[in-house]
C-alpha cells in the first residue's frame, strides 16, 4: 500500500541502508553497485515464470471483458518502486520499457506521492474542468512554470491536450488551418467553404495532405493513423487518406563509421521528399505539413543525422509546408537532452513539437504563426487534465534538482558501450547497436529470436520492449543509473551465452 | 482549500444548518427551499460582472500562451461546491452546464475527495500504466464492479479509453475491422491487404464509410470529425472522408402533440438512410456502421422517437451495418435512465455504445461479435486511466445510494414544466421546450438574443450553455434538485421580463 510505501521511503531517506550486496557481475568489470541514495529496490527478485499463475488467472478473466491478448502480465503498482515493476505473483523486475516509455522518474516516486497526498491538490483530482472555457486559477502559472520552461527554441506557445494521438491530430488540424489561411491570404472563409465543410466536401474540407515517412508511428486515431507506417496490424481495415509517404533513411551503425554512405542515403530520401511534395501538389493534394520523429521508435529505432533533419526543415520552408516534430516518445529527457531535436543544434528546429508519455499530459508547442484565428477550432471538452500538470511540474523539479539529463547521458554511454561489446561478442545474434542517451536499441538476428529473448529476459527479471521487425528498444526511466545498466547487461549476457 | 472544504462539509453533515433563508420566489408558487441535506451552497452570490477583473487579467495572460478566445472565465475549483461554481473574482454561480455536461455529482463531492485522500489509492494517481499490456491487479474488479454494472442490454464487453473522441475513433475502427472480416468470411488478411495498408491504399485500407446525421457531433479527431456536422467552425479547413450524411428528423415539440407530423418526418429520414446505404454501396464505399446520438446535443438538442431509433437499428441489421449509439453526452444518468437509449425500450438497442464526460473515463461497450480478432488492433499507450475508474466507481455508488436517477426524473419534470410555462409566457422569445430528465433545452428567437440571455444569466448567477443555432441546453449535475430548478426559473424569468 502506498502509505506503507511512503513510510518505508522516509525510512530509507534517513539513510537506513536495507540493501543486499549486489549480485556478482559476470559481464563487465564494473560491479553493479547501487550508488543512488533513493527509494529504489536493489535488484530483481523472481518467484515464478512470467506471467505467473495469478496473472494468467486475471488475464483469463479480462478476456471475458475485452480483448486481452496483448496483456503481458498484471502488476502490483503499489509495491513497484523506482526502476522496478512488481507483478501480481510477487516477481520484481528491472523495468527497461517503463509502460511503453511513459514513466519519467520511476514508480511511486516520493515527490509524486506527496503531490497526491497534499490536501491542497485534492480539488484538481476530483473536478476535471473543461479547460478551454473554464480553466482553474492556477492554470496559467502551471503552464508558465511547467511546460513553458521546457519550450523548444522558437516555439513560444503551447496547447495542452490529453494524449499523444489527440496532440498529433490537433497539431495536424493547426497546420491545415494555417495552410488554408495562407492560401486565402486572410482568415475569413467563403460561403462555399462554410456550406461545403458541413458535408465533408471541398473547398471547406480541402484535399490537403501531411507528408510522413515509412516506418513512422504517430498514433492510431484516423488522422494520425494515415501518417503511421510501422506495422500492418495498426492500419489494416481502417480507411485512410491518400497522403505522400517518403522513405526514412535506412542508416548503417555506428553512424560515425558510415558517414559517407549514410549521407548518400539521406540525400536520396530528401530528394524523394521534394519529389513527393511536387507530385502531390500536382495531384491537387498539397502537403500542408511534414511530420517526423527525431528517432523513429515503434518503427524500429531508426536514427538520422542532424543534417538530415535540418535539410528537411529547409525543404519544408522552401515549399511552404509546416514542419512538425513528433516528440511523443523521444521527448522528456531520455536522449540526454530534454527534446531529442536539441541534438540537431538548430535555432529554428520546427513549427510544431508534440509531446505526451513521459510528459504525463499531451499537447504541442507551436510558433506564433500557427495560432488559430478563432475560438473552438482546436478544442474538445477536457483539453488535457490539470491534475497531470501538477504531477508534471514535480517531475520537472526532480529532473532539475537531480540533474537527470546529465545522468541520462552518463548512463546512456554505459548502456551503448555495453551493447557494442555484446554485439562484438555475439555477432551472429546482435547487430546495429544505436542510441542517444538511454534511448537505445539493438537488432536481433530475426523476430522470433528477438521475441524469445524478450520473454527469457523477463523470466530473468528484466522487462524489455520490441520495436520494428527485429529490434529491442531500451526505454528506462530517467532515474536509471549505471549500476542498473550493468544489472541488465549481466542478465542479458547470460541469456545470450545460453542461446542455441 | 479542499482540506478546509472537507472539514466544512463534515460540519454540515452534522446538521449544523448554516443556510440563509431562500430568496423570494417570483415565478413559481413553490418556494425555492433547499431540502438536500448536503454539502452544497444555498444560492448564487455575485460580486462582479462575469468575467470579473481577475478573470480578465488571467485570460489576457493565457492569450500569450495559446488561443484564449473561448475562455468564459477562470474558476476557483477549491471553493466550488455541489451545484455551484465559484470564479476567481468570488462570484458563485448555479451551474446548469457543468463543464460541458461532464461533472456527474457536483463539485468537490465528499465521496470523491475521500477517494483521493485515501493513501491506498495514491499509487493509482502516480503510476499511470499502459493498461493494454500491464494492467493493475484491481483492474478486472474495477471494470466488473464499475462499468460492467451499467452495461447496456446485450453488450457484454467494454473497452476502456481516455476520452470521447478516442472512444468514438476506436469504436469506428472496431466496426471497420468487424465489417472487413465479415466480407472476407475469415480474419486472415491477404498479402495484398498487408502490403497495401502500409501505404494507405486499398484493399488494406478499404473504402468503407460510417453513416452519420446532419447536426451530429461525435468529436473532433479526423475520423470522428467526418461524422460531426453541427457547426462549420469545427470542420472548416480539415480534410475529410466522403461518407454519407442522412437527415436527422426535425421534429415539432411537444412531441406528444405532433405525433403524426413527426412520424412522417422520421419516415422520410429513415427512407433517406436506406437510400444512402444503397447509394454508397454502389459508389464502392459501403457503410460499415451507423453512428447516432440518442439526443443530438451540440447540434441543438434534437430528439427523435423510440420508434425512429428502433427502426434505424433494424435498417442497420438489414443492410449488415453495425449500429453505434454515441452516449458521450447523453450517458451517465441525466435523462433519468442511466443511458438515454433505455428510453427506447429495446432489448437489443445497439452493437456499440460509447461514453465519456460524466463517466469520467472514456470507452465503449460492445457486442461479442465486435471483438477484434488479434492483439494491438484497438490499442494505444494508456487506454484510459485507472485513477478515473476509481472515481467512477464512487460516482456509481453515490448514484445508487442517493437514488439519483429517480431524483433526476423528478427534477427534470419540474424543469421541463417550468420551461413550458416560460415559453407560454414569453412566446416571442422562447419556443420548442423539450427534454428527457434534466437533459432539457429551449429555443430562443435568434442566436444573438440567445447569446445575450446566456451572458445575462451568468451575471445573475446562473451558468447556461448554448447549442445549435439558437438553443439553450440545460446540463446540470445529477444532484440538481427541484429547488435549484426554481432558483434558475426565478432568475431566468426576471431576465425575460426585462428583455427588450
């Protein structure tokens, strides 16, 4: 129970060290010693195979209520702490996937429990307002002291939303509205616009498009889904839009050893982008915006160079398209910068940057020019949830106080160099280790072996996620430290050594 | 502050009656006496025009951050209680709009504050899981003891989602998937399906459609928006789908005095529905599903008869289309039944019923046949929020314990008969009073006068909302009692009497 947990955490913060000695380190010379004076567990503890009997029983029950075939196992969130997720069978696992990259500072962080237990905050949890018409008194301050303190360069405005998909959907809408007003030369729709839009027809509902990339993932609602191209299962049987899809560069890793070939591949993709923009303009479906992830995540952790993104941004400018950087998975610090696009070193990286997951609330930052001209154009009932902004403010405090971005950079270096060593040791199984900060990935020889390794890792106390056809993605919380890296590497090394 | 509020509520529950005598009743014979032994305020209390100076200052600040032109005023949610919303200038208003119909049992209900202050629940507020893969141990119970206790007739399954739009988007996807599998005769996609869907093309992304109605509102993400036809501002400049739009019956009120003409109008609309289904089949865009609100809300509080809906459901069956009833605004008790469609008296009312708003969480109930065949087809990172299910469970308890559906029916009768009397008294201004439970509306002679009346009512301590071109919609919480009705009628009557 959380109250017991809070007491325990307080005890720990009083330097009562309850930790067991670190388990033996078989892979790396550095011992897996926990130097973090925190509320974390010290190591995995496995009691059953995962899913265990209780998880299996609950999954069966859940199958009576809804499709439960994606459920991995059921969790005991009350007992989970820091980097460790505890399941309902009492298994405690090092979490390197964190609810699809959405837990910023670990489970049951004391700072967040304090936010919930503060009676002054209770109202925010029980009175969810229609933020677009009746915001709470504190909301301007919450935005100013929260989201706006991490606003990307050049983007002075922010629109709160509730999740990643609605953030991207509304970012698309903002780009369409901006583009049409640019075409009009003013913001007053014609009578034909007003009457035709009511029946889904042009000119009111124009044939505009968003250019996206092969392997992209931008969400699953129907606008977003038209720009998602990571896996057929996400798209199959759902009507879509005839929008252009450019090739995302397929680079060779390590990037620094393949500069020339990679630059050629990126140039090819950029050329294709321009061709598609022109082609779709001729088709009568002009590209209003380009959407891209700084690192394609669900699609396989595909990277591109800073030059690629800066050139793409220039192409967008040249052709009058808005440039939307989707940081739903990459944002919030995991790459060692708060936003992954900061690695590009651009003063003017984007027109729109969308976020969710680790940010706990959805939304998008945007340039002044993208502001809508009238009320109710970017709108819905809730427009987010102020209780999430309360929690986010505390997450940002912890990131700053604990200097977590520098920590992520340090931890990420250890993780990536460990992955390099593993792929050198097991070249028949592993390849293409890559990453920025702790936002790392490695390829496995095929999807079947990848899936098996993930299940074996879980049974040995490490939760990993897959992405693309045969990649493993690493998505730890920002409080994942070097000793957690070594803990993971030891367990993973043993699995690989035993691999037949 | 909520803690002070909680103490005050406890004091009140000890029968320390702090209430002022009810203000004089100028409209109805029944005095506006508060018989509710609860935590509510007793009456409005106005200190400034609304928005007052503090709200204006905050709106100006908000305008620097995002489009703030839809903001009515800023609220002090900590001080709001029951049916009364308090603003940042100290004005206390009777809330007959409740955050666009989304506050089920009033502000700061003690039962909900207790949920938040219970340390056992803290974990649910700080560890938001990826529910589709790693649900909490209690989630099956929460669904069984919560949402499933109010499952519509014939719908045994429920999919949790986060908001109204994503509930409808995913309900549409479920209908498309079901329809395509029905066409295939099995659930195994072809190679052509799998490859074409990745580039947004047929057959993988099929040209299927959802039939919707003029005046409908089903949300603002791009799939939902293609079925929304209430106002141009929602749709303008956003690309859409060529989907069929049938006329929603335009009935005369009171319904019981216009049975014959209304039946004719409904028959005309149903005929058009069948024509459109056939026409779109011939166009190569078959109708996979029909979506409709039991009472069109945002589009102007348009009603139709039980026969209309039952016949429409039969037409859907006859043509092999799924039938989706969107109860996002009508659901949760405001019509005097838990779901508005219960008024139809049908054993088999729908294939899918979606919800959000008063339910605090989004989602949709569905028939077994609509279950998806594979994992990850109806999926996203969060799939809802277990902390909202905790609060919903408590809302359902309160509804049962306080017999709120019967109360809503009683209150609704008082409200509707009051509206009838007002429209008889002011026939040049008011007409078409209509409603079910407290889910009522009345038309004003034109949109300008409607908007002015809403602003005047606000300055006199009553918050109302508009809908359609010239309607006022009444959306009080389920704890709105007869004395609140009389409070509203008195204030509104004075405004109308003073109307030039």
